[in-house]
């Protein structure tokens, strides 16, 4: 996924991601520059320090993985409402 937010993956999009994933049963991890973060943790996402145009790898494992992936695709495409 490509981060399109002007300020990168900062507190607002990180919060939106965590809220989006609250009800999912799958495990979700983002990887960037050799670091891996639990996508259900705001602090973990912020530690990635992914700027605008950064390319993040997403790993989703679980029974609702396809639904979660589509939600994340939509979120990244619309910059999580920013």
C-alpha cells in the first residue's frame, strides 16, 4: 500500500486504522523499512514513521482477512478521511 496522506502515517490515519480493525479477528501487521508493526496499535504504527508516498507491506492472517484487506485498501485510497 502507498501512504497518500500529506503528513504520512501520523496520528489521525493511525487512529482510523486502529478503529477500523477493532472488530476484526485477523492479525494485521504493516512492514516498512525492515520494521514490522501491529496495525491494531497506534503506537506501533507511529513507530514506523512512514512518510507520504511510503510503500507499506501488509500481512493479514485470519478468517476475515479478505474483508479486512478490502477495508484497508479503501482506507489508504481515501487517505482515511483526510
